[in-house]
């Protein structure tokens, strides 16, 4: 590789890393969404068998209007506001997805997930995935 190609590759890597969401970026968003926690969502959940992609099983710990845990291979930071859940799915320092889920009549939650952006700040309705959470066990 010549020097020009090395410099271009380095510039591209810097540009892509500057665009990546981090937990520092999503924390203020989650704080702004936290409200009344009318539900206890602590425990085990699954995305299998619902609308949208199979993200795997989740295990959440709730602290008031905030919760955290895992969903499949992702770490989850989240907020609750009434019948709405807001999630940031990360691995390492990078946040890969954010989601806004609404309570369903069956007691689960369903909504949209976007990649690489905060869902409320997403520029269009294109490019989203559906997610459905259903409680496992009692």
C-alpha cells in the first residue's frame, strides 16, 4: 500500500468512528425519556415467536424508571415512561441499535428498532426493524 492509500484508509476509519453512537450519546436521550414506571419489567423476556427479528432472550433489572441487562448478545440500557420502553443496545463502547416499544394488550411490548441512530432522531421511517418482547415464566 502506498502512503496515499494508507492516509485515505486512516481518514475513512476516523470518519466512521466519529459517526458511531456511544453510550455517552444515548444516555441523555434515555434520561429524557424516563418517566412514570407503571410496570415492573424486571426478569426474563424473549423476542422469539413475535413480530420482527429474533433478538434472543433478555434479562432485565429495573431501578425505578430505568432498567439494564442483556438482550441476546447486546447490553441494554433502558428507560420506562408509562406504557413505553426505550432501549439502547450496545456492545463494548458502541451502541448499535435504539428502540421504542409500546405495551401490547397481551402484556408484552412491540415497536421499532433502528440501527446506528437514536430512534426519535431517525430521519425517516425506512430502515427499521420490528421487535416484540414477551415475558418468560411468571
